[in-house]
C-alpha cells in the first residue's frame, strides 16, 4: 500500500469512526452531564473544576472547557482522558462502534510512530495477560482449589466471580513467569506493572503468590492493577496491592468503579466502602453503586472522580475505632467538594464488623438500608469532634482549639465553598466557640486572605487561575467559516489572503488555517468536524474547538448574527492588514503562487481527473 493510499484509507477510518461515535454518550459514560440549552454541561475532568465549565455540543460532536481550554472531538477526549495514543484511541472507538479498521502497519516518521505500542499500552497488555492467567488458575483443579474454598466460604456467588474477574495466583515463585516465557512475551512490561520483582542475580519472580486475586479496572474496563488477598493466615500482609505505575494511581482509582459507574450515573449516588470484599458483597446484595478504596484512606483524587459522576456520596465505614477515624478523614477530603456527602457507620445499628459480614446475615440488606437511612451530615461529625475537644477546657485552650480548627478549614478550601454553605459553617463555628458571628467571620476572612497570598510555588497547577483567552479578528474569521462554511463565497479576491496559512501567526492558528486550506483544495466544507479530523496537533484541535465554540456562543447559533459578526471581523482584519502593510512575499507560497491561485489550480485539476484523492497531488506539492 503506497503512502498516499494508506493515508486516504487512514483518514477514511478516522471519518467512519467519528461518524459512528456519539460524543454525548461517550463522555456521559465518564462524567455526569446535564442539559443546558442546545448543549450539555458537566465538571471538566482536565482541571480542578468546582462549577460545570465543560460543555458537550451534540450537533457539532465536540467538547470544550471554557475554563482550561480543553476541547476537541471524540478522539481527542479519549486520548486525553484515558491517556491513549492516537492509534489506541481510534481502535478503542472502532471497537465500540463495531467498525473494522483498515489493516495498518507503522512506518517511520510521525505518522507511523503513533501506531507503535506505547509503554502504557504494553503495561496494560501485561496486566490483561496476568488477569487471564489468574482466572485460568482459579479454575485449575489443583492450583485453584484453596482460592475456590475461600470464595465458597465467603459466600461469593459465581456470577460475582465472573463480573469482577476474580482469579488466583498459584503457590509458586514462577507461575506467571513461566507462562510469559512460554508465550515468548517481553517480561519488561510485567516488571514495570509490578507483576514481577527483581532477584539479586538479575532475574525476576512472581510478585503475587498463593493469593485470591482481584483485578482492578479503570472506568473503561482496562486492568490497571491487582489486589491479592492471602489464602494462608500466616502469610503477611493480609492484602497485597500492585505498586503504583504509569497506569495505576491509587489516589484516583476506585475498585469496582467500572462495574458501578452506570448505576452511579443513573442513581446520582455512590456508596464508598473500605475493601474489595465489601464492594463485591454490596453488588451481590443489589447495591450496584458501591465502590471501594484501594487499601488507603480516601483521597481528594477519589472525591474528584466521584463528583464528576454523581450528586451524592455515602461513605460507609466499619463500626470500630478505625472506621470512625477513616470517617473523620473522609469528611476533610470532601469538605470543599461541590457534592453532598453522608456518613454511614455500622455501629450502633449493628454489631457486624463490616458490610461483607452484615450482608451475609439473614436480613442483612434491610439492615444496611437502615444504616443508610441514619447516615449523618459530615459537618455534624466535624463539629462534634470540635465540641468534644473544647468541652470543659479553659478559655485559652478553647481559643487555641478553635483557631487550629478554622485554620484547617481554610486550608481545606473553605473559601471555595458555595455562599449558603459557607454562612452555615461560620454560624456553626460561632455556636461551638461561644463567640459572635461577626468575630468568627472577620477571623476567617483574615485567614483566607493570608492563605491566598501564599507563595505561588505552594499552589498546585490545578488551583492556578486559567489565563484569559483572546482571539484576534483572523481567529474569529476562521471560527465563522467553521460554523458556516458557505461564508467562503462572500470573500472578495483581496480578502482571501487574510485566511491563508502564511498570513497567520506561527502556532495553532496557522495549523488550523492550513487544515482548512487543505479541505478547501478538495472542495469540501470546512466544518469544525472536518477541521478536527484533519488536525493531529492537540493544541491546534483545542484552539479550533475554542474559537468555534466562542463564536457560536457570541452569535447564539443565529445565522444572521453570524454573518454580521463575520462581516464586522472581516472589516477589522482588513484594517489591521492595511496598518501593518505586510510584505506580499509573506502571503505567497515558496513557488510564488498565492493560496487563492492554488485553489483555482486545484479546481482545474479536479475538472480534469475527477474527485479521486489518490490521483490528486497533495497540497503544497
């Protein structure tokens, strides 16, 4: 297959995949969206978004964040959200749509390089191979017997074993290693994924041995890590988790989220438990919106994943002292998040030590519902702790406790809490402290001011304010032509040069103009979808999406307003060009042919050879 033919087939694959993909459904599987006019909005996953700033535009099949500038088509979303290469994202969307891609082989250079297997995809492949191996071992008459006994003893139903992909690691140092060697696979990705550990002699051995294995999936079902529960009581630790890697981040991953995500989105509620067994027990009992933390305390990253999916989170903790401490930590994690949180504890409603034990009892599901019904407002828990700490103490001690408490609240993001909730919190603090509202309010305002004035180096990138976006007249013109391609016909001869790639500043604007020129040379409409499909550069895709969305919002989707906006920006751009008086050479191609002349030449060629793209010279050739 020649380079030109392969490129044409590749672009056809891209077009077919994008046409078959509903971007609203695609993004809605990862983020809760709600209608707003002609669009849908949700919390942007690409920055620390507290108010919905990302819109999804169904009629254009694009997404765009007005705060951080992220945007593009379905392919760009998959690439950025799931950290896939272009080829991986294309294959993922093709698999979803049931489309078979043209057989393709990577070739040297930028276009071919994207098809090579990335370290991330190699590690994901290693994890899937290990998952298949562990599942096969679980069914093995000898090597899986002990793990099957644990499953039977814990009352895990066969359908749950299947749904969660449970497996078993054999009681051998080289069970998985021998399989990898037998298949002739590279052991490096397995080692990078934490499945192998290094020996002193330079060799490797299995990281998981004689354990019941729980594969950990990301939201789209890829295996990113494992949790292994001991089978022999004398083996420590009780649970062994994969180490963090390029594909596995414990702080943003929740066990069973892949299985629970759909129910979480439809019910608008998530239940967070503390362990693998608890999550599976909940699903088996019909609580299909349950997820679990990965052997660590709940993190801000976990909270941000959940807030993009639902409106309410119920944190279900064990009734022991450790469970209560975990609940208090969780309150702080969710304190400033724009989501309703309820704290549910098993004690004093039941003597079961965890949800798994409770749900294995007769009437366990009903008892769990009573626990949910009695769930408390997290602020009650927070203020009960402060009240307990100040009770019976002297003025100095009480003042110090309140000061430490309010300082902590400011650090947790009190200034970002919505106004009504902020006022309620201030009144509660004043009540507990026995001080008037104004005094507490003034103290908090001073602390918030000092907190905001901290050195920039202490701020995280996610908290940094977004830079204002400014688009010049030429960018507005490009956007108008993506919103309404027929506007090209309104251009006079002297106005065409304003939109040539050479007339644009170096950067994304020039890339967008070049893509539009290419599309025009093939006499196709310069719609936003066509432009995004023609662009490979992420920054250029974001720029095209941003300016198109900006102009669409400025004109309210009204064609007459768009035409007027185009005419006004055209006059502005012509005036700017007159003031700048650029050299004519800047608007010419290397061979002296203007872009407008190239369009006319290409039309003549089309008249002679038809519309077969393989028979036409490439633009610029």
